[in-house]
């Protein structure tokens, strides 16, 4: 079993929630990439986007991903929804981690992401869907395992990943 597990997928698919549960089950450390970026910058993610733009955010995100996948202890890393956009990030994910793609119904994700102030969530479902379609091949490119969440509970999803990891 690889010591580093990364969780990828579109906004709101459960990366952070499932990642934290999975880390608990495995007795591994947990890193939430969005939280790591916000902590490093001393600012919320919407504020980082407002001050430095998406490009500035992606630079910080890349640095935190490289650090999180730098080895050492066993670790589960919940990525941000757009971390797969950069080729250097995709290479890190392919080479260093067992990477899990959480696939979920897009209408459900759209509904979930309306509540909070969130960069790039899209003003309409069409915009949300267009961004997803650009990213879908990238999630698939890095994934060692794709989990069809299909409205199942987070405990069940974490259990499925843990079983897969134990082979
Ligand atoms: N399988 C699930 N069933 C029900 N609710 C879920 C499920 N997965 C996640 N949620 C809920 O959806 C919301 C978003 O989950 P979470 O923050 O884990 O997603 P994320 O993929 O990390 O999102 P982000 O793109 O913001 O990082 C949370 O309120 C969480 O409790
Ligand atoms: O999908 C995205 O591009 C993003 C998702 C979030 O996890 C954050 O990383 C940020 O809001 C950007
Ligand atoms: Mg998250």
C-alpha cells in the first residue's frame, strides 16, 4: 500500500470529509490542501483569489501539494477541486500517491456549492458543467481508483477506499 493517498474530484464531492474519515481509519495524518493554502497565506481562499487571482492561488496550491506529497509519514491529502489543472500537479499525483477520484452527480454538486462564497463555482449550472467537463479527463488521468459516490454516505465511501487500499 502506498503511504500517500490523494483524493481528487469536483467542488463539493466530499474530498475533505471523506479524506478526514479515511485518514482516521488508516491511522494516517490528514492534510486538506485548501486549508494548508489558506493557513500559509494567512487569508481565506476567496481573499487569495481577490488579491492574487487564480494564478496566484494555483502557485500556492502547487507548493502545498508538493510539500504534502513530499513523503515521510503516511498521509491522506484532500486536494482542491482545481489542483489537477496543472500538469506538474498531475505528475506529482500520478507518481507519488494512490489517487482516488470521487465522482458524484453534477446536479447534486451544483446544489451543494451554492451556499458559501466560493471562487469558480459558476453563476449558472451551464457554467458549472462546462468547467467540470474540462476537468473530467484530468481527474480520470490521475485516478488509480474512481469511486461512484452516487449519493452514498461518507462512511461507506471511506470504507470502500480503505478496502481497496488494503487490496
Ligand atoms: N457523500 C456525501 N453525502 C452527503 N453529504 C456529503 C457527502 N460528501 C460530502 N457531503 C457534504 O457536502 C459538503 C461538501 O463536502 P466537502 O467539503 O467534504 O467537499 P469537498 O470536495 O472537500 O469540497 P471543496 O471543493 O470545497 O474542497 C459538506 O457539507 C459535506 O458534509
Ligand atoms: O474547483 C476549484 O477550482 C476550487 C475548488 C476549491 O477546493 C478551492 O481550491 C478553490 O475554491 C478552487
Ligand atoms: Mg475540500
